[in-house]
C-alpha cells in the first residue's frame, strides 16, 4: 500500500509508525505543528497498542480525522 500511495503523485507520506504509541505521537506532533494528516492509514494488528485502541484515541482527540483501517 505504501508503494501504491507513493506512486500517486498528489499524495505525500507524512510519517510512518511501527507501533500504536508512535502512531499517536506522529498525529499529535503534526497537529501541534499545524500540519495534521489528511488521513491516517492504520493497521488493526500493531505492537504495544492495537489499531482499534489507537482508533478510539484518535477519534477522541481528533473526531474529524479520517482513518482507514486494514
């Protein structure tokens, strides 16, 4: 999926996280810098904190942020 998105010229990768806490940190850092992501691509099976738990936190903090779950 990463390669497909990279091949689309109008999409820029804002960050990549290997686990749930890092994913939350990336979204928070982007929002704090004034450049929140347009969409989050989130895996259900992630180390340390699964995708469903991360989704709950994302929706609590960023209710209008679109999230695509795999």
